């Protein structure tokens, strides 16, 4: 018998070791808009979208100014922050572009539209929204047909035509 995970399970949060709490906090709070829910002394802070206890934990427990993991080693590739709809994704992308924050890539995966960037500690982040599941492309056997095509950023930003920030 194949063991299957409960379909209601969700990945709840990520906890990151960072080199500088102030720089990381600026990125996650001021740029992305997460809210502080708790401080743990002066070495860790927890942030959330909405009333959840925390979606992101940041700490300097490896020591202030500890370096990022070297390239070419195993570890986290990236984590995703899912936005509720295309417009919400467009709003954060417009904000990042206005701040001249470096965008690493942008892809249309068929199931989702994704924008890739790194935080100040070079942790990879995917900002994305999922298309409705009934629109996800599938092959003849019913498996997802996830693709990687260039994302039309101007098309994404057109969601905000005529809107001021």
C-alpha cells in the first residue's frame, strides 16, 4: 500500500540564517511587506503575511556577518512566496522594479507565472501566482506539463494599468 500525505498539508514557514538582521529585515518587511510578529532577543525576528504566527524567521545565530553558503554546494535552491492573484504579483514586481531591486529571472511555467530574485544573503526566492488548477496544462496521461517559457513582464504589469501605487 502506497503511503500518501494528507492533501490538506501545507508547508508553513521558512527559517533563514542571515548575515545582517537589519538588511534582511529591510528586504522582507519594507520591500516585500511582511509584518513583524515577534522578536527573539536581538538575534531573531519572525514575520508574517496577515495574522499567521510566522511565515519567515530570520536569525543571526551563526554569528553576525557569517557568509552565505558557497555556490556549488547542496542546500536550498529557492523558496516560493505565492501571491493570491496576478494583480497582487504585479504590485510587488512594480515595487521591486521601482526600487531597482535585481530580478534574476521571470518564467511562465504554464501552471504559474514566476519572478525570481535573491534576498540580501543570496537565498533564492520565487514570487509567483498559480493559475486556476483547471487551466494547468496536462499531458495525455494526466500528468502536469510544467514548462519554462519567458514571462511577459510588461503583460504582467499591465494588470496595474491606470493604477497609482
